[in-house]
C-alpha cells in the first residue's frame, strides 16, 4: 500500500485548528506503533502534506516536531522518516487479558460496599445529615486563615502537632488511653491504619489471628500484605483462643475489636483482655486494638464502657487505632494510631517511608473542633439519638421476626446483628432488600468463604427512628417473598 493511501486512510476526516495537529500526530503515532508505517519510511514534506490535506503547514511541522521529540520520527537532510523501534513487545500484548490482571492476593480480597452508604440500615455509617457542618466550616475557615506555605507541603509524619495533642487528651479522657502526643500518628483513614500495621508490623508469611466473624477490610489488609490468616471464633465475651493455640499457631499479629466486636457486637471481657496482655511479648507479638465506634456507648445507665486495653498496660505491644469516620463523617479520612513509647522512633520512620502526609489544614481544623469541646458535644447528642434508634430497631425486629429471634450487639456503635438460621440464605435476603432500597449486609460474608451464621448486620446510623418500623416491615416482607 502506498504511503499516500495510508495517509489518506489516516487523515480523513480531521477536525480543524489545533485539534487537527494533535490528531495528525496521534494518528501517525498509532500507525507507527501498529507497524502500518514501517521503520525507515520517508514521510512527505510538510508543504505537500499540508496541501494534500488542507491544513496549515505549521500544523504539520508541529506534529512532526512533536513525534521527533518523542522518538517516533527522525529527521535529517534527506527528510523525515519513521524511526526504528522495538515494536514486537507492544504488538504481542493481548487486548484484554482474562487472568492475571492483578496479583493472586488481590483476587482473595472481599468486596467493598461503597455505594450503599446513604441507604437505610447500611452498617457502620453515622448520621451524615446530623453532622454539624456550620461549626465545622467555621473551624476550617479559621484554619485556612492561618495557613502558610508549610501547611500546603507534605505534612510531617504523624500529623499536625496540634491534632496529635488534641487526640491524646481526647483519648485519655474518653477511652482511658495512656499516651503522649508523640505516640499518636494521624493517618488518612482507618483503612490506611490497618494497612500500615499489616505491612510494618509483620512480614509476608507471618501469621495473623483474626476474629471470626471479622471486619472484612482488616482481613483484606492482612491478605494484601501477604500474611497467613488464622481465624479464631468469637463468643459472647469476644475472641476466645484455646490456650494451646498460642503454641500450635503462634501469632505475629492479633487483630481485635474489643469494645464492640465487628460484626457480632460482643465486648471482650476484662479477664480475656488481661490474658491477651499477659501473653504478649514485645518483639514477638503485636496486638491491634481497633476501637472504631465505642464512643457511642449505649451500656445501661450508670455503667461505662470498658476503657481501652491499651490503658491497662501502656508498654505492651499494642497498637490502638480509631477513626473519625463514625464521630464525624467517613469522607474526612482522618484516623489515628497510638504506638507504644518504645516503638515510636522506628514506627515513625517506617510510616514516613511508606506514606506521605497531608491534610494539614483539615487536621488543624479538627484540633480546634476537639479543643473547643464541639466534638464531645456532638458525640453526646448523637449517642442519645442512636440509642433511641437502636431501641426502636430492636423492638421492630422482634415484632416482625418473632420475640425469640436472636439479636446481638448494641452496647456501643451503630449496628445490630440479627440471626436468621431458618430463613433463606442471607445473600438472597440482601439482594431482595436492595430491591426495596434497603442496604443490610449478609452476616455469612463476615466468615471465611462465606460459611458462617445466616443473618443480617443492620446499621441504624442513617435510619430515622420514625421510619424504622416501616423499613423493618418492608424488610420482613422481602424475606418472606424469597
Ligand atoms: C471495624 C472497623 N474498623 C475500622 C473502620 C475504619 O474506618 P475508616 O476506614 O472509615 O476510617 C471501620 C469502618 O467502617 C470499621 O467498621
């Protein structure tokens, strides 16, 4: 095929102006990469090509120069030619590989649930309509007024000093965490906190104990880091490892949600907390204490939630972690890790080599939000609202699924777990409920390979108490209709 025919085929129809130059260079590049314009072929002079295709000569010159600069064409006294390029590899690429797109580890990860957050009963979502955005906007404005170039650069590892101080005193006052601000590391979300723990505290192939059932994102972080997983069943008092397991399957990492097990809601008993702490050896083990939603405490009047394990033994190899996703809003992406004193230098250095910090302005705004007492007020107000919603949800579940139906959790947080051993598979219920605009989660999905209790995890953060009975009735109807 002659060059003219190839070019004619390439060049028609072309848009006008600058886009025409861009398209000419793009078409020539595509033809070179596909081998249709072979190495060494001489291209027409710019004047001729411009005349043939009714475009400005400058446009052709521009396209040629761009391709010369990128290495697709060469130019000498003899004219402009197609460069000699190693094209075999790019030609051999299959168009759409079916296997091996991602790593094998990536294929083991459980699904995320992003789109459902605003639907009623989506677990783990705070009431985003109740977020005090005017007060928050004032803090942000104040933070922006004080901004300097330093706040726009990468942030120092660990986060803004002001926020580290505020978080340390907030956690001391509300969760009995015993730490200095230097032990607090601010990270962009609880997910990153877990990812950092998995990658910095253990090596690929090390064993991690996970609660069964378990928070899927924690499991994903551990699997993506190449850790081997040992699931340990949870009962009414939290994770219950047999003493022999410490010898037969010694863990490098243990991941726990002691204040409100996710998803069953059990609270790790004091005896078990002490047993874990007594068995941990620095340098041998790490325990990750994920305290994701215990700020919303619904324990009976007069009783307080058990304080953090970290405070029981501040020098134990425990990393305490929490998030502002439930207290404020998940899009904020601010969470924290509290590291034992003796691990601060090494952890800080490793964290800095893995992630760059940012969000200095938001972090300063958040420090002010905490220091002014606005966060504590918001949490106190919302804890009351959530307590009512939980009570209404519990009553509605009993009335539509039977007075004896098993419901667990509720000492803290934003969700309840409903057990439906005789109902159709929970995955089918989830699908039927989604058809009704309800976003419950299948309990079986929290177990490895989906083979666990049949039931539902229901969040009440976004469900208005007045609407809960009708929503539960709709859910019950969806279950009966399967
Ligand atoms: C058990 C548990 N831990 C940690 C988190 C961390 O949340 P985020 O990544 O939004 O900070 C969540 C959020 O849903 C959670 O459910």
